[in-house]
């Protein structure tokens, strides 16, 4: 069977591949502890579960409007009004089966063959593959040497005549970095000056740890609203990864184009899951706050434990639920080899930084129990202490 060049050029998700290998090893009876998946280990909020059950009992089991049920789109508008003071209408909102399809639809609508899209690295694994699927080319701005934040000089240097837009992710997966107001203003000014669109992925916006504060780019640069597409969803904030509901907010023109594409992809997101998401967005703020507080405790513990290990270093994450560990001074500086040996020898699963354009690093998710964090980090420390220069 002949496969297309497009599919042959797409790499599988490193995070899902490693999570899958870890689950397989665990099913074989091995004592695996996984820090690979970006998935909260909490149950979905009661308000979401009850709203889903009510929808089932009402018979809400048919096709919905392609861009999503009006009730959920209105709740998303309400959420952005009360949380960020931003005004959107349901016509400026689209619901999809997760955030990934929304990114796909947006890039298909905005990118022509050969167009360039700016990525700030370290960058989430799926961005670059989705750019490739749209026929685009990534232009990577490395932030490792600049405190995980892009500088204006580096951003301008990456922009050429074929550059059409950029993807901005804050809080960041994989680093947990949060872009402050001054960085957001700089990016907005450059986007306006160079006529670029911005896909603003703020899926982790509810997980910011004091004194850090999440910044929505439109709160500091409202004048660029007509060139910003916001990506968000219920997966992370409400521990609803399996419900598969993401949403996007943006100008009517781009939302309409994404909706047209969605008619040929998924028709609509799951009807029951949309109603469950309504319950979460409307009533589950207390659940989110409790989850964030628990993640803050885990963050403190995992960072402290890593700082007790030889050869490695870590910058304290400001948001999300990941730590990005620098292993470049380790006897095994190759992150791919490091992660493979760590899994095979100590049954600890981590994601290599190469997957995020950051070789010499690894990502650990602390969206797991405190018990697993302590045991997993003890194994990793033992692994590092067993290495010789």
C-alpha cells in the first residue's frame, strides 16, 4: 500500500507514545510510575457529571449545531466576560472535540503551502506537526537562553516575507513559564506591525501559581482582537480530558471558516459532552481552585526533590503542571537515551525535551499523586547517583 508523503512526514505524539509504552509495561506487571501524560488525576466536577447525566436522560443524543450548542457557546462567552472582561458573542465561538482539532482547523484556514509560522521553543509537540499538515513551515524562536521568554530581537529575526502568524502558549507546555504583561505587549506590537495573526493557546490559564499571574494578551493589547484566535477547553482546568471538549474564540470570519471545515471532519462535538462542559464552565470554579491548590503543593515538592539530585537543574514553573529539567550536565546528556534508560531501569516515564525543540531537557508532569511524585523522584535520584562521569 502506498502512503502519502504528508502522512509519512508526520511524527507520532511523543507524549502519547511514551504514555502508551508506560501503560503497556504497567499492564505487564512492572512497577511503572509515569510523569508523561498531561492529564489531571482528579475526577470531573460534580456539576459536569450531573449535567451529562441530565442530558442523557433528556435524550440529547443527536447531532448538534456544527459550531456547538448555543448554551455552551453562551457559557464560554459568559466565562470570558467574568474572568477577563472580554466581550464575545456565540457567533465568535466554536466548540470542537478537544483543542487539537481547533488548532488543526485554524491552521488549515490560515496557512497556505510554504507559509511560515513562528513557534516559541520549547514548544508543545503537536504545534509543529499541525503546521506541517497545513503545508506550513515552522520558524522557531529558541527561548532557553533568554529565561524561557522571547525577546523582541529574536522574534524580529525570525520573521521573513513568508511569515503569516505565530502560536503563543502561556502558561507553557512543557516549561510552565508564564508570559508577563511586557512580553505580551511586545508580541502584540510586533504582530500588528508585521501584520501577523496570533493563535493564543491558554488551555492552562487556570493553573498559575502566586506570585505569578496569567495574562490574557487581549487584556494588555485589546487593539489586536481582530487578529487573535483564543484556544481553550475543559480538559485541563476541569479534569475532563476524556470528554473531549475544546473551544475557540475569535473574529466571526475565522470562526465561520473553521466551522465550514468542521462540517467535513467531525460534524460536531459529542452532544452529551457539550452539556457536561456547560455544567463545568458554569458551576465548577470551586473545583478548579481546589485542584490548583493541590497542584501548587505537588509543584513545591517535586521541585525541591529535583534540586536535591546530582547533575540536573530546574527552574520553578509558574503555571500548568509540568517541570522542565535540564540534564545537559548529566553523564547522559542525550535526553532520548536518558528517558529510555530511566524507564527501563527505574520504571519512571518522562518525556524527552527533543520532542519540544529542547534537546538536553526532559518534561515531568506532576498531575499525579503525591505518593507517586515522592517515589518516582526517589527512583530518579537513585538513577542519577548511579551514573559516573
